[in-house]
């Protein structure tokens, strides 16, 4: 069995991967860059959240320039300008990491076209997010756009995690497995529930007080209490699904690698849930909300890792 199905239908034997003489010698570098990509996208979720939570969303009132007269923030624009502009400049870190990942993906494109495709999509995500960030500013922090901005970043974290797992599998020469139907259904439901959970989180944020500016910013006209309940119920359902997936995966000896991911995921979900209740009843203080955002990025990554390992070994 092969670790990857390369172009042209040839099968890469795990020994070929092990000897690292061909393009496979680039896999460890690609694996490290996949981790860097995931961390960089996760970091941007947190720094983007801090822009919102410090009320700096319109610190630079336009885009792509910071103001009509300047590309950068000026000292007169104060701390909000510096925070918002600081977040914009982090884009260059993301571009550097995504470009290096793409170059390493290019080196293995013939043998591992799917890994290469992931690096292309990860790279394209950066200009896309830059433009959506610009639309966020130009629509005066429209909560739907802010939510999309977050969800795309979470999607990039997921893709980076898939690259982490798939390069690890190729390096180790682990065979691709096919999951039994109950496992596939369980993991599929987990993917859907997590997506719903993150989406509901963005709706709740869009209805809440952290608009990203101290001025009059339009908010979703939703009942916060009802939204918080829906968000919490989906969180509970997602947590139960993780337990179900653990039971399903445990029945198959080959799927043990997925158990580690699922166990950590369960622990992080429980902590995130407790934090969610705390921040709700405490009136959404800034620090717990920032940690909740970080937790959501970790959860997106762990769900992707659990599903990839559970489905394909
Ligand atoms: C356990 C899994 C959970 C995950 C993965 C999760 C994820 C999220 C996400 C992605 C957001 C949106 C962040 C943003 O757009 O900036 C959010 C917001 C929020 N979540 Fe959760 N959440 C979870 C559980 C909970 C629970 C159990 C509660 C309790 C009610 C809760 C309360 C909140 C509140 C109040 C907000 C709005 C924060 C704000 O106004 O900025 N969360 N959550």
C-alpha cells in the first residue's frame, strides 16, 4: 500500500519515501512549513480578535492605505491606529510563510499533487483575507463580513492541519486506510457540528458588544440570550460527538493515531465550554474572549487532525 497516490497512478512504496533520495527529501521541510502555516494563521485569528476587542477596527479608517493620505498609521492616530496597522503588517509574515510552503509544495508537485494543491490554496487564502479585511474596514465593520473574515482564517487553519497530517503520513510511509461506515458517519457529523458551532459563534459575536469600534457600528439584530443558548447547545452536541467518535475509533486497532488527537480535542472542548459560560455570565470581558478565540482555532485544527487520522489512518 502507498502513503500517497502520485500522479500517473504509480504507487510510492514506503521504502522510497524512507530513503529520501528523490523529491521525498523535501517532505520534512514541507511538514515543518505546514506547522508554521497553521501557527501563523492561528496567530492572525488572535491578533485580528485583539483588533476587535480593543475597539481598533477602524484604527486605520480605509484600505489598502491606512488613511487617504498615508499607507501607515501616524502617531496622531494613537494606539488604535498602531494596533490596526500592526495587524495589517502581520500579513507579510503570513505571505512569507505561505510562499515558502508553496515553494516546498512545488518541489514535490509531481509525486504528491494533492499536497501541492493544499499549498496553493493556503497561499491563495492570504490575498483573499487581505481583500476581505479591506472590505471589513470599508463596510464599517459589518458583522457578517467580520464573521466571514474569521471563518476563512479558521478554514486556513484546517487546511494547514491537513497538510501537517498528510506530510507526516507520507514521511512515515503509513498506508492510507478506509474507515468503516459508522466511523465515517461519526467523523462527518463531527465536521458538520464544528462548522455550525464556529458559525454560530460568529453570529453571537456579531450581536454582542465587541463591534471593533467605540462608535455606532451596526450589529446583528439577534436575541443574544437565544443565540448564546443555541451556541452552547451545539457545543454540547459537538462534545458528545467527540465521545462517540472516540468509541468508534477505539474499536479499530489501526486507528489508534486518531485517538490521541480526539482525546486532546475533548479536553480542549471542555475547557473552551467552561470558558464560554464564564465569559457569557461575566459580560464578555476582553481577556477570556481573546482566549476563547484562540481556543476556537485550536479546536478547528484538532477536529481536522482527528478526522484526517480517523478516516485515512
Ligand atoms: C466548546 C466549544 C466552543 C467553541 C469552539 C466556541 C467558539 C466560538 C467562536 C468561534 C466564537 C466567535 C468568535 C469571533 O467571531 O470573534 C465564539 C463566541 C462566543 N462564545 Fe463560544 N464556543 C464554544 C463554546 C461556548 C459556550 C459553551 C459558551 C457559553 C454560552 C460560549 C459563549 C460564547 C460567547 C458569549 C461568544 C461571543 C463573544 C463576543 O461577544 O465577542 N461559547 N465562540
